C-alpha cells in the first residue's frame, strides 16, 4: 500500500497555501439523528441518512512574514470580521476537499530562542466538495 508523505497534506486559503505549517488536521463529521420511539422496544434507531454535516480543521506552524498567507493575514480575517474565504485542504497533487470556511481561532506563541508559532482553527460553511490536483 502506498504511503502519503504528511508534508504534502496542506491547507490553502484563497489562492495561497498557509505558509510554514508543520502539521494540519481535517475532520469531516455527520450528526446521527435518533428516531427511537415507544414502538422500538428500547432499541435505538437512526435516520437512514445522516443529519447535519460539517468539516473542521486546524493547522500549526511557524510565523514567517515572507509567506503570502500567514499569521498576519489570518488574524486580519478575525479582526475585520471578513467574509468567509474558500479553502482547500488535502494532499498537494492529490485528492483535496473544498468549502467556504470561518476562521474561529488564531493563536500565536513563542518562547526564548524559539520560532514564534501560529495555530489556527476553522469550521466549514456550506457544502464540502471533493476534487483532485491541489496545486502548491
């Protein structure tokens, strides 16, 4: 079975990869609405189709002012309460997913003699689509 190098798993907001990331995470979730009633003899039942679906994710990395999409630009989305950008998340050159996202958190951290780090969290808004060929 072929392996995928985690270095290729990236988050792209608009037309820019989020710069200097060290790791990214993507989660696709679906609610499980219950339909149990008094005729079910105590057995749990669910809708055949799932309920509300959503994507969410995180990315962590280092602050690098030379990147087109980094801490300053990410903070600006929250400060300006800017409209949701379209994001792509997945493997560069491979399968990726796309949706509008809301950046919910941007955290900066640093310590003595260490690079300043940035951590972001986001949630999707609207449909998530699947495609291939995420460009770098």
